[in-house]
């Protein structure tokens, strides 16, 4: 008897194919997961925005410790950082001088004490990074369909900038005061305590906007 050519044979059904019922079950499971996470939607957006904004800044703004050159995607953006560093150093010097008569300025960025210790304000101490992150946090807050919330974002973002400015000067002022007699505390104060207090303040301002201002706009 003649045999059928090999190309006419029916292909074998793969055992690795996924049944439609399994796909539907996975789809329902994902839908249930999204529904379960719905109450935490704002917090999830906050955390993702904080992470993305932080690392976007970290990998796009590049500067040396002296702050002589700060670049963004290779573009020289030193001027605003230099201006803020000098301004903050002068403000901190004036505030410390209200409590200690042993303080003096070295150059435009350094506040020192006669007995040693002090602080040098570099480009990373200007608070501009936190101001950028704050703007991103408010811009990504879920808005109302009619756009009413955007008007409130426009005035609340500058309010946050003022808070960042005031808190940044306060933290550098307090750190500098400690440096006269406890310079060994710098690492803990600068890299941990005041750093996380700064972000806790941003979170608190964000909570006020999400839990107080947004509902009040929605209720109108």
C-alpha cells in the first residue's frame, strides 16, 4: 500500500499548551489582586514615585564634592546649586551666631568654630533634590476626572517647596551646632536622623494633600 508523505501527517498536539480555563483563572486572580490593592493605590503610587524620582536624580545629576561643576545629562547646571549653597551657608552662619559667638565663615560654603568642627554646604545639601521629589509626588497624585485637583496642585507644590527650604536650613543649622563639640555625630545626624526626618516631612505633607485637600475638593 502507498504510504502518506510525511508532510501530510497531522501534527501532534503539544502537551505544553495552556487550557483557556487556566488562563481565565489567572486573569480572575490578577483582577482580585488589583481589587485587593485598590485601597493602597495612593501609597503604592507614592512609593513608586519616590523610588523613580530619587534614582532619576541620582543618575542624571552629577557633581563633585566641591560643587565646582554640576551637570545634568552633560549640561552645566552649576549656577542654581552654587547660589543655594552660598545662601544656605550664610543663613546657617547667621542662625548659629545667635547662639554661639565662636562661629566664623571660611570662604562662601563653610561654617566653622574657633575650637574646631563645622559644616561645609555642598551642592547635595541645597534641598533641590527633595524639592524635585516633592513636585513629582504631588504631580502623580491621582486626580479627579474634571481636573479640579490640578488647580490645588499648583499652589500646594510651592507650599511644599517652602517647607523643604525651611527644614533644610533647620537641619543644617542643628547639625552645625552639634559639630562644635560632637563632630563624631556628623555621620549619624546627616546620613540617618535628619535624612529620614526630611522624607517623613514630605510624607506628612503628602498625606495632608491626599487625605484632606483632595476629599474636600471632591465633596464640592
